């Protein structure tokens, strides 16, 4: 049985250059999602959300393998991040942030299967974040992305360059939320070696 791996089979979406920005078209996709607010380092809801995502993601993986005959590697954790005042985001004032943490649902998994997996996880697992979990589509379209190496809190200069220099110089504007894809496991990877894709949906300046 072939095992789908998003990082390999959707390589264009899960790779990016270091030190420069790449423009690409991102197709619509479905995700398991949990929404929340506050500093992810201290807000209990964020840890609960991540735990719920992995419980549901593995439930869906095994359901896909058993019922659809399609196995896959659980995709990496991703996140949408924003703040009412963009300055709070760049300055890392995390207590003022909002977020959606999420994992990709492979295209070959029907909506009914995803919803059944969520229902099963809620019935059989006692995790507080499961009640907030949903499956939803995300359509980003044209995006700019780059690969950040190092601690998450060192992203500020790259984001300032992206939004303050690269986008204006190329006649582009933000059309969606800041999107991060975590290619490294922070529990097993030194902060200096963390690999994070930074993605920004864009469109032409009107």
C-alpha cells in the first residue's frame, strides 16, 4: 500500500527557499482546525488544541487506512496567525494574537470520513480541545513564501522585509492571514535548527 506523504507528494507546497521569497499558487485544501486567542506559550487552550488535532488526525489516518485502503503520514502542524493591530504581530506581543492551528486533510479523504473521524475521536477520547475541532476548507490562491531557519521569535525581521519591502516593490498586497508550516518538531529539534515555512496570501495592488 502506497503511503501518501504531504511533504513529499505536495513538495512545492511544503518546501521554500531560505533568504528569498517564492511566489506560488496554492490550491484549495481542507484542514482539521481549532481556533483560539492568546500567547501560545502560556495559553492552555493552545496546547489543548494541538493535542486535539493530533488525536483527531491519527483517528482519521487509521479510518482512512481501514475504510478507504489509503494510508498516509499525518501532515505537519500548521497555523494561521493574526492580530487586530499588525504592529502587535511583528513586535511579538503574543497576548494580543489570534490563531487557528490545523493539520491538512488529504484530498482523497471524503468529507463524510473526516466528520466520522471527528465524531469517533470525541466519543472515545477525553480531550478538552476536541469540542472546538472542525473540518473546513481554506482557499489561499496566490502566495509568497520563504523558509525560516531558527527560533520562532526570530521571524520578525523576515516579516518586516516581506511586508515592508518585497510586497510593495512587486505591486502586491496581503489578501489573507499569515500562515506557518512547522517542518520540525520543537520537542526534538534545537531552536537554532527549526525549519518553518512562512506563507502570505497576496494579490495585486488595486
